[in-house]
């Protein structure tokens, strides 16, 4: 019997208080009530099966607690240098578009590659720039050291230089394939002799050597003689254009397949620069004691990249790419409002371009502008020749700007310079995509 006015849900057993002292013990009553509550909750709420990713989340959470570096954010840093040399007395030594190149790369890094303004250091010889960021020798060295200071795995770095660069005879015999050391010219350098400059060996020591595993460095060097300014080992094996590129690509493809079939080991990329330098000095000492000087010439070239380097995948090694405006023996092509940096920045604005197509597109646009300027120069000369034959003696009365016999220096383009791509390791340029 239940109390009057009390309605019990259907299917619910009512416990009579009088039965508490009956033959049923209190534990039996507790069990009956608990089993009924479980049955009713199961009918109202459907159980959700556990996720298959739960064990993985547990493992990751434990790893993050044990190894804090796993969840350390990737740091990005950039150093952009543009020198116009407006303090030079010789107008031919002044550059017009270097500041624009820096501004162009600044916008590219922020808008397309996730850099923040606080991650980027800009050095220009402009009035609105603070004194400690003027591109003098001391300031440049300080910022180069700061760029890779406290480098950690997976960090990202970007370096660009737009200014003058030159060459001088190498300090260590056999260290350069062409026998010349390249260097950049700071704002406060008195001349281009290299008395107050930053050598390619020093640039490598500042930028490349401190890199840890899985770090990435991209350099853009818009200067003359800039192909090996970072002293990176591989350049010809990355080249794919022209008949030389076709030959090296074909021979290397055959060599790679033969090496795989024969089981030849892949060269170890972890050989440090110090170890390579020690081997080089040991070879030089040995060759200096020999009575056959031409042996050095036979052995020397094999210390450099000749286009047949065997490619492989090294996922844990530092990734270094350098885009240079020209080869070491060339001078870069400059035109107001047009430079290698501007063309490259426009191409890099696209999503993940392949390295091979990127270099071809930049070279094609450079060639088009160069040919247009060359035709303009030839037209200028032809006009002067026609005027000379038509006017006769009166031709010499005309101002020099209207004669057309001798074009101003800025009208005559230098030999066509090609964009050069170098790296610390052989690359699959037809497959790898650009990213910072």
C-alpha cells in the first residue's frame, strides 16, 4: 500500500518501510535501488563510445609534459639590408632601388609567410632610420650575429642584401673554385678594395654554421658577384637550364640509379665545415710536398660541386636556399623600378612555387626586360648614325643627349645575368616547393 495522493512511476518497485525489518536485509534493498537507477539512466541517456584517438592524445600530453621543447613555438626572424650609397661622390656607385627592394620583401614576409613586424629587422641608409640600424660594418656584423643567436631546431630565418658586392684574391688557397673571395660593401666602406668589408666566409659563419637540425634559412642576394656569397657547396647540380643543365641532369640521374642498384651509400651530410676544412688543409699540405704540381690541379676540382652530386632526402638537416642575382664573374642588371628582388618577390607571392619553375620564370622575365632595353639602346645608336649622315657638319652642333653617337652609361645594359640558386645540399628542384 502506498500513501494516498502519491503517484509512482510505472515499473517502479515501491519499498514498504515495514519490510525493512523483514527477512530482506538492508544491503538487498540498496542493491535493488541501485540496479533500478542504472536501468532508468541507461534508457534516458545513450552512452557514447570512447574515441579511437584517446590513447594518442594521452601519449601526446605525456610527451609535452616530459619534453617542453616539443610544444615550443617556431621562431621566425628576418634581416633585410638595403644600401643606396648616397654619400658616394661618384654617381655611378650610387644605387636607386635598394630601399624599394627591402620594402617589397618586408611586405611579402608579413602578408604571405606569417612574419610579424617585431620579427623583422630593417637596415637602410635613410634619414628615417635610427643610427644603430644604419648599414655600417659594425652594425651589420652585430645584426648578423643576432639573427641566428639562440638558434633552436625548426627555427626559420630570412636574410636579404641589396647593395654592392665585389671580389678579391682568396685568402686560403684552394678554398674557392674561381680563386676569388666575394664580399659585401657596407655603407661606411671607403672603396671596393675589400679593406672594410664582410667576406663570404664570415657570412657563412654568421648565418649557416649556427643552424640546428630542421632549421630553414632563405637568403636573397641582389648584388654583383653574389652566387657564392654564402659559400654554399651545391650550385651546378641544381642548375637545370641550358645544355649544361640537361647533360648534368641526365648523367646524375643515371649515376643515382646505378648507385642504388650497386648499393653505394649516400654521402653523409653531417660532415661539418670544420671537418671539411681540415681535410682540405691536409690535402694542401700533402700536395705542397709533392714534386708533381699538376696533381693538385687534377685533385682540386673534385672538392667542389660539378653537377653530379647524388641527391637524397635528409629531413633532419638544416635547409638553406640562396637566390643570387648573378654568377660570381657577372655584374647584376639594374633598372629603375626593376630588379631581381622585385621580380622574385612577385613570384613568391604565389602559393608554394616549385624551385625549378620559380627560377625559370624569374629568368624569363629578366630576359624580356633585358632585350627591351637592348633594343632601345640599338635604336638610340641607329638614330644617331642617321642624324650624323643627314646633318653632316651641323650634327656636331647638337647637344650630346640628342646626337645618339655615344649612349649614356645607364642606357647600355651589362651582359645578361641569370638568377642563381645555391643550397647546402643537392635538391630535387623539379619537385621541392618554396617555403619559409
